[in-house]
C-alpha cells in the first residue's frame, strides 16, 4: 500500500479534516428513521448473535469515524452497550467535540494495548487501514468476537491495492484502499472461525469491469 499512499492525499489531509469538522458541526445526530438501512440491519443481526448471553457488551468500533453506528446501536438495542470508537488522533480530537455523545473516542494506538472487548468491529474501515492484517490480528487477540462489514472481497488470489477517488464539497480527495483476495480468507481461517458470512448488495463498486458487492462476516477467534 506504500506506493498508493504516496500517490494520494490521505485521510488526514487538512481540507478533508475541515470538511468533516463542518459536517459534524452542522449536521443533526442520526435519527431512528435511518434504522432500516440494510447495512445497519445486517450489522445489528451480527451484534445480536455475538452479544447473546453477555452482560455488558463492550464494542471497539475501529475506524468508526464520528460513531454514527454506535448512536444507531444505542437507540436500537435493549442491551448494556459500551461503545468506543478508535480513530486516528486528528479525528479523535475532532469527534470528541461532538456534544452530548454517549460514545467514547480513543486513538487506534490505544486499541493496540492490552484491552479486552466483547466485539471488535471494522465496518467499511478495514480496507483503508495500512497495517490492516496487523490490526486484525490484535482484534483476534483482544476480542470475543470480530465483525467485519462492508468490505470488498475478490475472486483473485492476491489482494489488490487501489487509489480511491471521492468528491466532497466539489473537491476531489484520494486515499489508498484494499480489495481483499482469497489470501485474506486464508488468513482469516488460521485465526478465527467464520460463524456466518453475508453480502451487502446495497453497496457495490466497479472493479476491473466487474461489479463487486461488499461483504461481511461474524468471526469467533480461535
């Protein structure tokens, strides 16, 4: 991913940070009307399956941005949820300014310490993490369950690294992104049991002329 990182502006670009700061300052918190989004229902099914027979459910939302998934989950579940978002330090400083948040925000470096969670969640984030295999290994070591959602998996043997282009506020931003190959699934099989796996057809991308539906899976570390 190194070459793609050098050829893109990255996630902590100053203009990108300014955009997110404006969004978080002026946008209302998520409402319950959004709970019917397929990606949320898919995720909540996985959380419900992992959380059964547990008391307090601690969730590490790795790369969880402003914690919008946690806000929805706290509104949806009748569970004792403790939701912590782990992000880059510059984003943690930004999101801690969100008023009346029931979430906690910590740096990804904190996730790497000797912490323990009921569930580690990577929702649409794993493919954007440079050291994703290392961080996923940490999740398998410190979590009872791991949920991966909204990730692209190819039929190819090897991972592919691309540069993703996104237009926000009439400005173009770029950052590196993984498309995981079958070697990724081989890696998963050495670390965890796949409880179940699903597709998210509501989220698709075009890769080398082929439509790729994002996928998710609930994993039990070995």
